[in-house]
């Protein structure tokens, strides 16, 4: 018995190129949603991890950083207007300094929000055929079918990758902001500007992702 090394069955694939080209466009579209949301959350978590660890360390040297962080969390993350939770009062010897400083704003969670927005947009574009059959008819709009799947996959991947870059850059900039502010309070605003520009990278990704997905429409009926 000899082994030729090649599969002789009709269900065998010639290689990875054939595997990828024969995947269902519905699969590509759902993979785009998963990558867009998952990678965005990874970028946000990574950035928050970098920033949060530095905030905790810097708060040991400069307690005013801890006070500003608590004030930010109370006002923004817990929605103090709804819960009626007033921000913690600063110590007396830091009151004048805090009046002349802006609050420390963390932009990392915005990357996850971009991923959620893009995932909702892409999920609403997936439409199933009008007739539930095991096989699609021969006169199906195959070009539009595969275009929609590939387009949604690329748009989700674009948003996910840009949000990873944005989340990491915001995290590193926020970490440097906390450490630099602990040494010299005058550096806070300067580094915060860099952090704002790093957060804008995620906006570029979601803009391009929305443009990519605008033309993606799954056919729901065969061509006449």
C-alpha cells in the first residue's frame, strides 16, 4: 500500500487558500464582529491596567492624585448626578492646588465603547435569507454575498486593531502622566494633551470601519 500524501476525497481542500475562500460569508461577518469587539476590549483593558497600576504607585508619593482619581470615579464612572454621591472633599492644604488643576481623565474605556458601537452596526447588517434552505440557489447574488462578508470582516478587524493601538498608547501616556504629575504638577496638562491625541486614534479606526461597512449588504433573495 502506497501513500501519495494527497487527499483523494471530494471534500478535501487543496490548501489554506481554498479553505479561506470557501468559508461562509456569514462566518466572516461574525468573525468581524468578534474581532472588532474583542480586540477593542483587550485594548481598553490593557490601557486601564497600565494607567491604573501607575496611578496607585504615584498616589503613594502624591496623595492628591488619589483624591483626584476618586473624584473622577465618583463623578463619571458612578454618575454622581443619579446616585447623589458628592465627590470626596480634598484636604485643606491641597484645596488651592486642586482648584488650579484639571481632573485626571482616563480615555481607555472609550476604545471599548468604539468596539461596542461597531459591533452593533455590523450585527444589524447581517440578514438571513427569506427562505430557509440547506443550499442557496444558483441565481444567488454571490458577488454581493462574499463582498458583504469580506467587507464586514475587514471593517471589524480595522476597528479592533486600531483600538488596541489606541488603548495601549493611552495607557502608556496616562501612566507617564500619573508618574510625571507626582514629581512635577506642572507636567499634568502637557502630558494630558498627548493622551488626548492618543485617544483620537480609535476615532480614526471607527470612522474607516463605518465607511467600509456602509456598502456591505447581505442579499436575502435570489436574483430574478
